[in-house]
């Protein structure tokens, strides 16, 4: 009888039926459309200055959006249960790509994160986020279904063993702190939702904090942030006007843009900071341009859209038919939400500057396609919610 139930459980169709969560679909469509408008507005001056074509970036982003929507539609139809069967293939494939980029990747901005394929720059770490969410959900589901999620060895140490290669490949080979942080944070969220004991997090977090701060204490007994560009970013965050024409330039220009926007903004397309004052305004600091052009009202609109997405995504996770679907959906929601929160915190000077894009807004074809694929997987899970 047990074997019969297991066989029935493992049966699934390649394509799922049922209705998707249209609240998520509409919200994401609005976010992407809004993002394309802002990329056009924010990128025009720098694109004209660099290439003589004001539409260079928006054309690439629009093509990526079309590819992303096709991928989203495809993923929304594929039964998400199939990913569990191929979890090890997914894991090994992304490990291989992340290691490969360290050897054949393209150097840009002091980091090697891209692989050029037929003239298109492909960033494996963006797809690795989704791949790892799926893989980790499968691992945690296996542990939970065996009743060992509360066990320190199986419910905590065993899952973390698989994080080290991913985090190591991204951080060491690609010098990509933001992607490393997102994967680590999403991992914590998934483990918490799966039922891992909070005491395990406290114990490990306390031990890690002791090691980190121990390494930061200098010989004179003072806490030191170390050396290098990350130390410089922290010092600049504490006092950006200490180096207004150097490391503090970007955050200062961002604050000028946000402050200039007021309640309703200066009008769409009328930003002044995007005219070569704010470096690459169409990337990580696109929210600053949005704040300047659309003001406080525009910022609230974007935050409300992300809030609706998180709300509906959490509901999908709560109503998923199994642990695997629950953990995938909560991982995707956490990934999008954390990136949005961190990006907005950075541009407002709340936390130190880090290269965290604003999902669906910041220029970047790989990130947009990967995020839309993730939404497709989330929509597929919503087809089977109870």
C-alpha cells in the first residue's frame, strides 16, 4: 500500500494544468513594463555619450524582456516536480559553469562574472540563484520527509555542505559578494521555513560572528574593517562627504537625485543627475533616477508593487501541495524581495554600497531573464495550490 502511494506521488505530467495566480502575473508584468520605461529614461544620456545611440541599452533590455517572457510562459507550464528528479544534474551543471567562468570569463569592473556566447554576455551566477533554490528545496524536502529536519547533523550540517562549493565559486572566482549574500540569505529562509531549529542558527551565527570580529580586531585593540574596496565602501557609507569626488561621489549624487524628486518628482525623463553625474544610472542606482523623476509617489508605487508580489508569493508557498513546492516558492520570493530591499537601502544610504540590482528594473539581460524564469516556476507552483 505504501509503495502504491509512493508511485502515485511520483507520477506527474510534463505540463501542468490549472490556473496561475494572476495577481503575481499582473504585478510582474507591470514591474517589467515600469522597469523598461525607467531604463529608457535613465540610460539615454550615457548611451548617447558612449555610442551615439540613445536607445542602445533599452533595445537590449527589451529583447531580454521578450526572451524572459517566453521563458516565463514555458516554465509556468512545466510541472515543477520534474526538477526534483534532476536535482543533482542541476547542481553539478551550475558548479561547472561557475568554475568555468573563473577561467574563460570576461573581466569587467574588477570582476570576472560573464561568459560571452555568440556576442551575448551571459552571467551564470544569476541563473545559479534559481538553480540553487530548486536544488536546496529538494535536499531539504528529502530531509524533512525522513523526519530528520530537527536533527543538527541532517537538518543543518548536511544541507550546508552543499552551500560551500556554490558560495566559494561565486565569491572566490568571481568576487561577487552580492550574489553570495543573496544565496546565503535565501538558504537561511528556506531552512527556517523547512523547520530547522532556531537554536542551530543561533549557535552557528554566534560562532561565525566571533570568528569574523576576531579577524577584524587589529593589533591595537581597535576594530578594523580591513583593507581593499569593501573597507573603503564601509568608510564611505559612514561619511560619504569625506571623499565627495572619489568613493563618496556615487552615493552623494544618488541622495541629490532622491532629494530633488520631492513629492511628485521633476517629471518622467527630466532627471538631471542621470546626465553623467550619477555613474551608470540605469544599473544599480536606477531607483535614484525613478525617485528624482517620479518623486515620493513613484517610489511608493514601486514598493507597493513589490509588496503585493511578496504577499501573493507567500500565499502560494503556504498553499503549495508539498514541501518541495513550498520551499521553492518561498526561496524565489525571498530572492526577489531581498534584492529589492537591499537595492533601495543602498541608494538611500541606509547600508554600504554593494552591486545589488533592483529586480525587473536595473539594466541587465541575464538577470531579467533569470528572474522571469523564476516567476514562471512560481506561477507553475500556483497552478497546484490547495
